C-alpha cells in the first residue's frame, strides 16, 4: 500500500529471520539441562522485621550495599532510610512532590535519589556537613514521569522514564550525558550489570533492551511478553536478564544465547508482576505481584517453590540485599517487611 | 430519566441473555477441543481453563493491567455459574423467608480446586478472595468482601456492576444510594455505622443540591417497589456489593485503585463519568489529575520503523551461543553459590535479623595483634579490603586493587594470604584489567578457608570465651582497660555499620 506498509513488512521479515536464527541454537532447553539438578524443596521465609512509618502506598525500595540500610519511597511524600536490623529510621526526607515512583541508594552510601510525576530525578546528600539531608541536584529533562533510577557512582546515575527514554546523567553538572532512545512505550524499570558496563530496561512496548553505557548503543532486544514489562533485573553473574510483566509471567533471557530460556508462569497466578529480585546464587527468583503475594520460583526448573503472603495490599517493590541474607518487600499497605 | 438505570440494567441483562445462546453454540463447536483438553487434564497437569477461548466481555484490545485481570476472572466467573459445570446455586429456606440464588463458600472453594486443578486449598482461597475483593461474588451478610471456606452464603454479581465496565461512580451516585436506603423501611437495608457517617458527610458536601439528590433517591425507590420481591432482594444485595467495591468499609483495600503510571494510558482518558443511576451531570466536571491525556501516545512513526530496521539488521548475524552451553553455565553458577544463598541454605553465623547476639560482630574487634596471626586475621583483613574496594567509585577501584595485591598477594607481601595456585593465577590474570570483581574468586576461597578453619578455631578459643565472659563483668571493673578492650574500641569504631555476618559472607 504505502511506504509505511512496506517498511513494516520489512521489519516483520527481519524479525522472522532473527527468530529463525535463534532457533538454530536451541539444541536444548534450560529445563532439560536442569533435569538432573537436585530440587530445592519448599522455601519458607519468615517476616523478621516490619518497617512501619510510611503513611501511604510505598512505591519503591532499594538496599544499600552494606546490606543493612535501605531506602523507601512512599506517596506520603517521604523518602525514609531504614536500619533494617533495628528498624530505626536513619533519615526521613520530605519530598517536594509526593507523587514519587522510584528511589535508589548510591553504592557509596552517600547519596539517595528519587523521582516520579515531577519528571525529575532529585539527588539527596545523606552525608552533608551539618547533618541535614538536602537536595544536591535536580536532574530535569525528561518529558515523562521518572519510573526508575540507579546510581553508577556518586557522579553518574541512569534514569528511565515514561517518555520512553533512559538517560545517563552527570550528577555534578546536572546534565544529560547520553540519551538511550529506542523503546516504543514507557520505560518502566532498569537494572545495571554487575560490572557497571551495561544496563537493561523493560518497557510498555513489551520488550527488554540491553544497552552499552559507554558506547551509548542498544546491543540486544528481547521480546515475548504479552503486556507491559514492569520489572527487570540481571541474573547475578550478569549473563542473563529476568523480566516481570503485567501478563503475570516472568521470563529469563540469556545474553549470550540472545533468546528466552524460560517463562515462569502458572494459571493460578492471575495478577501482574510488579517487581522482582533473584536470590544471591540465582537459584531462586522472588516476584512481587498485584495480588498481594510474592511468588518464589526455582529459576532452573521453573517450579514455584514458595509464597510470601504477609502484605494486605499490592507488593510494589522487592529487593535482595547484596550479601543475600535478606529480602525486603514494600507494599501499598504502607509497610516494608524483611524476610529470610 | 430516573427510569433509565433500571432499564439499562434490564437491557444489559437481556443483552447478556441474547449473547448466551451464541456463546453456547461456540462452546459446542469447541466441545471437541474441550474434551481433548479434559483428556489432557487426566494425563498431564494442564489447567482446563487455559485451553478455552475467553468468554469475558472485556474488549480484548483493552490492555490496561486491571482489565487483563478482569478478563481472567470473568472467564472463571462465567464458568462457575454455568448450569452444568458450575456450582449449585439455589434458594435456601431460612426461618420465615427464602434466600434466593446463593452458594456456600465451601462450594466455591471446592469448585475452584477441581476446575483450576489446584491441590492446595490455601491457593484456592487466595484466588477466591481475589475474585471476591473485586466484587464478582460477595457474602450476602457482610460488607467485607472476602471468601470463607465454610457455610457462609455468597451471591454472584450482576454483569452490569462488573468492574470491567469502568465504573468510577461519583459521590452524587453514592449519596443517592445511601439516601434511598434510609427511605426504605427494611432492617436488611439499615445503614452500617460507617455508611451513616458517609451519608452525614455527603449531606454537608452537597448541601446545596440535596433536594435534587433526595428527589433522585425517591424516584429510585419508586422504581424498586415495582419489582418482584425476590428479584428485589437479589438486586439490592448486588447494588450493595457494588458500593462495597467502590466505597469500601474503612480498613478494607480499595481494589479499584490503579497504579498512577498506568492510569495515563487508559483507553478513554477524557471519559465522561457515567452515573450508575443514569444521571447526566449539569455543568462540566473537573478532571482528576490522573486522567490528563497522555502527551505521548505509542510511537510508530516512519523514523522509528527505519531505526528498528537498521537495528534488526545488525542482529541477524550476531554471535550466539548454544542453549545447552548457556544452560550449563547458569547451572554451574547457581551450583557454586547455592551454599552461600541464605534462602536455600541457612547461613552461619546466625542471622542478624533473628538473633540479637552481638558477640558475633565483636569477634573482629576482639582480636589482639598477637591473636591476629594465630587466627589468620590477614585473611579477614584481605576480605574486608576487597569489600571496601567494591564500594569505591569507579576511578579509585584500579588503585585499590593494586594496593591490595601489594599488601596481601605479591611476593614478600607484608600480610601474605594463602591462596591456592589456581585462584592465584586467575586473580593475577584479572588484575591485568582491574575491576570491582577482580578478586571475586580469591575472596571466595578465603571465605571458605575462614569458615572451615580459622573462624571455627577462634570460636572454640580461650580468647573468645573470655570475651563472652568479659561482657558479663560488672561496671566497676571497666575502669581497667586491657589492651584487648582498647583494641576492641578502636577497631570497633572503624567498623561501625558492618555486621559480622555481612563480613563472613562472600558477596
């Protein structure tokens, strides 16, 4: 018909070719290969601590690298830094905008960041001279809501936005270093590789993309989900990517095989995945859902091995501490829970 | 105008009835595949519902997250009410009255377990509660929408009131509803405390147009009176359940809430809010902030497609590894680290979130220099140094890596640690391009060493036992600071924030 039609045809053709190319490397499946692996058995984690203090829905949480502190963001307009062992609030930071959707802890422990409907990423210095926590920078350039942010260091941060792009910022100058464009829908979530060279993003165009930070390029794209990808994370060794979607499934994609390895689904799980985190060894996948539960999967065998049921409303965020000792869940019920 | 809602509802129900014969025909045509599906249920654990075409009335193109769930629920709810395949819905006799069209909680749970192939009743309860919370069935004698696995009676919601219709009822509708409840002289329609409070609040808020609301309520009552008694009971309960979803009991979750990130992509962001009672609002309504039209609809411009084509071309011949190889790689990684995975294997020493035993993290602090050597403290110091390096900003990492090599690993190093030749080689290679994870292998090895050797020795040692008893010494004796205590304080300070369990785990 028109040029557009021709172009779309060409695009579909290429996609088919890629699918065919990928198929030639499917000499086995992960499930088959893992058939001989010992089963994990039932995983039963208990709530060890409940962090109370937020007055409204919690939208995001992120562990600090020391594995005891974490930061959470709630629509009550507060960012709270918690000592998860004593349950004390180390900092309670009031925000300018209460429509916050994401928060992040810098690896150094010096900074935290957050953002949301204000389209900005605000950086706060926790270690200011006079002890007060103040806004250090406001990174503004996105034309859509800030869905996720992750620090590379105290000087660089990556953000994902409802404007379909991801951006690498120079915190000191407050400017955009690189804009990663390519998604055709809101970018909902991002994850940084263990070696800090790559990051992955999941979007409302149902795809996940792997980006080379320094080369500023999209290296790979993964599809297969039937709805928005809300959550994304790296497998601990950095060679695979895990996604969670509104289609109520999670998927594992391998970077070197360039394709999907497994889908984690069960017809009795009807509600979308909001958040996910792999356990330290990568053997287990914890996925938070809209039905108030967290499902625990054996990542190799794609079997559900546990459920965390303790929240009275949607589980909106989840994180496993870097030493793997505990998992933290945050919910619309305004509480955070520490499990292990 | 006041007649409209009832008519609408009737029309809707008539439409439903009209639709049903055709859907029955469709299922008959699918019978073969259904039977095949059932057969496969016997042989393999597939779920029957997965193989059936969706019977939901939700527009298949409507992809908002709540709608996706409604579609799945509606498939279940349609089937569960089926005359042959569904639960027994009956009229129950009670005292002087009959309770029409009910089913027990147990029946629902049993049906879910059988038809969704669920083995665990708790899981069936979870799904049932989800469906109840969305208002697709409800307890006839309770405002709280949950499922109980007992003789409690439940009724199914009328499709008119289903959440998939995107009702966002205004407070005017709610006011009319509460108002008309007070007009009808029936005990079963008496307002609960929270409803009475809501009504009082609404009367204040709508003081100026209360006359209008009152009139609407009267009109509704008039229509209601024309209905058959049994039908009335059913409709009243369904109407109440509708409001239980949209104006939940204080303390109950409002299941109609949507993630604000998804709200902006709703199909009809400029939607005029429709009234449950068919009212047309005078004047314009102000839009809620979450309903502002999206500034950016899904991209699909020519430029985008061209870029995509360019990208796809680079992907066709990209290097790929065989699935079997990557699978093996993932399996061996998990195998290697599963022993250190708290969620799989309980870790020692004790979990700081369960045990408040501080003696564990005084372990590090308690070592006197002389003890350090016999308990291989250089191992622990190496481990700590690597942890510290991993947290440094990228530009410092290379230098720190060199420093660590010089201190712990180089020939003639002052705090030389004992690495096996394999790890030593690996680490030496890694340091050609030093990065945060150059010492992963070495750290791992050292951790295993500490766990099996020096740490256990320390736990059994006199030094440690003394430390435990020293904690119990009375205040008076603390004037005399031993060199051990001095060391404890100075090292303890520098380690603030690092729990020993964190120290003793490889990262």
